[in-house]
C-alpha cells in the first residue's frame, strides 16, 4: 500500500475515483486485496485500483462508456460473478445496497465465497443463470442487472433475467467467441443488439472493449 502520487478525485461515475491515471474505488475492507490490485491512501482513506485488463466494467469506463447504473443504494443482480473481481468493486460502490453474485462454477464459487465473507453487501449464489426461478428466493428486488457469462444465448439469458426480476436497466458483456468462433465479432455484436431490441429493450450504447478485452463488447440496456 502506498500514498497516491497524484490527488485522488471523483469521476463522472458514482463511487469511482481517479488519480488522473488509474480508476479506483474506496476499499470496503481496508488492507485487503481481492485479485492482487494495488492499494492507495489519501487523507486516511484507502482506495483499490480497478484494473481494466482484469475487469470488463473498468474496461468499459476506460473506453468512454457513459451508462453507469450503479449507485450507493443499488441492488445488483450479477450473473457470472466468477471469483469476485468486478463484483467486489461494485460492492465498494453500492455500500448501502446489495450485490447478488450468481456463479455456476464450483471452483470459482469457492473463491467468491471468500470475497463475500469480507463484504457483507455481497451475497454468493451457486446457480445456473439460465434458470432464474432457482435463485429468485435469494434475490430481493434487484434494480440493476449485470451479466458476464461465457456461453451461447447471452442475450436470451439477459432478457430472461430482466423479465423474471422486472429489472429496467443493465449492462451486458457480449463475448463474441462464446456465441460463434467462426464469425466476425462485430457481426455477433450487431446480432445481439438486434435480439435485445426484438425483446423490447432499448440498447442505449454498444462499446467495443478492445484493447482491454479482445472480441468483447458492452451493451447498455434499458427496458422502456
């Protein structure tokens, strides 16, 4: 842990800070790292570096994404939380809310549980994101959906969860190679956007995450 070389200030994204170079969140659990990120202090407040090569949400901000739905009191349904890298940063932001972390891999889930044990606003859920009825009992009135899963039918899974929990806003990570390794990623991105629109969603923004994430895009989605 070290003092920041530059003054740390708020960004346009609620709960996200910068020293002019790095993205940062206030560390809910001082002196604790989740994925080896660097820690910085200013005025007795500890911040965690939010690394864009490790988090697609950080990459989205670095690429100029404008639709950032997370607030201090957000109740977030996070599909594909893996070992807790991005979800822990969202938890740093939603300090008066809850991040419901759905993960299907038992190996990743073990790591996720360790992260959630230290952050009381994170709830680990071992479940299949294609079956929202299986985890509805554990999720209380979410108002933001974030999805980052590596399988086919990503738009369908996203829409299914939007409808199941009556969520009006969300961010969808599109993994082109998980949909079809033989097609150009840009064609996959357009197809997913069309699928979302046909399902009644507004796609407010589509941001390619290169160079931080190859063959990935982020779709900002709203339900009218």
